[in-house]
C-alpha cells in the first residue's frame, strides 16, 4: 500500500516553514496520542505516521531528499526513518535523537526533559471496577474503600525480575546502552540508524537467574484496599479515573490507571432526571378540592408543603435547590413533586351515596380554563 504524503499527514503545504510544521505536528500528536486513545490501533498508527512525517520534514537534509525523491529518498531500508514497526514507547525513546535537546515538541506537553532518558519500561494495564451508590451518597459525595486484586511490583526483586544483583548483567548485543546502531550503504552514501536493541528490548540488561517469587515477571498479584473519593453529583454510567492505581508496570514502567464506573441504584421514593429528582405524591379528591398540608420525603429528610385548594391531578410543585448538585459544582437541582389525585377503586354504600350526590353538582363538572395545562405542557415545565 502506498505511503501517505508527509505534508498531507501534518496538514501543511510544501512551503510551510519549520515553526508551522512543528505546530502542525503538535496538534496531530495531541489528537492521536496513545494516552488519549487507549487500545486504539488506528490512532496509534496515525500517531506514528505523524512522528515519521515530523522526523523527515523537521530535518532540512531529509526534507530536501523527500522533496526531490519522495519516499524513496527517505526509505528506512536506505537509511531514513520509519516508525510503523515500533511501539509507541519506542517512538518516545527516539525523539531525543530525532529532534535534539531543544527541538522536541514533546518537551512542552508530554513531560520530556532537556536530556534524553532511556526508559523501556512497559506501562501496567488499567483496572476496571464498578462502584454502586445511593442517591443519598450522590447528594453528599462519599469515600469508599474498595478491595481490588492487582499486580504489584515484586517485593523480593523490586521489579527487576532477577534473583539478586549478581544475576543482572549488561546485554552483550548493545553493551548496556539499550540501542543498536547500523550503518547502511545507500546511493546517497553511508547512513546510520539507531533502533531499540532486539535482544534486551531496550533495557540494556540481561537476567541470568530469575527471582524466586515472581519467576522473572517483576510483579506479583495481591489484594489492595484503595480509598476512593467520589464527588457529589456523579451520574449513573459516569467513569472516574485514578492515575497510577492500576496494575504495576514492568521493567520500571509506570502503573496503569484504576477506572471506576459509577452505578446509581434505584431509589424507592425518587426518580432522577439530571440534577432534579421527581417524587410522586398521592392525595385524595377531598384534599385536592379543599387543599391540605402534607409531608413529602427529600434526600435530607421530610419536608412540609402546602397543597392549594383546587389542585388538579398532574400538578407539579417545584422545591428549589432540593435536588442534586452538579458534579462540576454549578448549583443544585430541584425536587419536583408530581401531584396525583387518587381515585378509589372500591366504595362503600355510604361513599357511593355521597359521590352520587355531588356527581351532577356544577362545581364538579370538568371546566378547564386557559391556565390549566395539559399533559405535554406539564412535561415541558417539569424538565425546564
């Protein structure tokens, strides 16, 4: 398959200057960075494409060869670059050589320093757990202690995987540097390339005897109790992340993250709608006609409210600020009390007699005015 044009990958023209190329690369690298796109092979490939394009276009000599000969002028087999065969970690490790101490755009937003650091450790995998919460816990936020089974750095070898210090030696292939250089003869002369050592995978070391506890893996599986601070206002299905609380990395790599999915259990008295909570209140026909004072539940205890006389079934009473807070701390929702006028399903003879008398009375005949809202208007008001 034909390779994409490097200028097209970065979205710049052939006349773009070095600063424009650098800015374009920053934008593409940020968009497809593996930390922002976990387990996304397509994004990782685009990230590597951008790195390769920047390697060529940021170097005056390579850019000139590319402009003249195309991909043939910078083909990896002829001494050029190439990142598709490497891992994302390998790409990171090469930026010091590619861009120079002050030229790497990763220094500003990927945590790079002024000097190249050789880190070939493998980041630990993420852990995923589900935490259930009540609406009362959502109201105030909560601290939960969760026991998880996770991979931790081996206590015996401190993650090296070796039996003891004497069991670790420099790699014979790279001499302990972690990288190997190759000189290739091309039609443009001799060209040197640097790549991760295939023998030690960049660690620069080889282990002659494995740790008796982790069997050379550098990690053990253990239980750990983790304190999780869950803020007020979280919603069902929301995912929180605790950086570095996942499985331990290998060969000195960073730990993965703990990903926490929130599950809010159903409440006996309320239905949640965003920051609002809805409660169904049932009153009888006499209370609706005459008015009354009733108690309704809230997440903070009982509240007394007044039911005006002549209240219609479906009337929604809004109690400001009695709902749930926003997880971004943008204020509180409301408690919406949906009034339902209860119609008895069975009647005594006395009750039937009373109702027969009032059935035809003028004030008991339906006569909705313009201010009486139908079902859909009430629903609009409820969810404003």
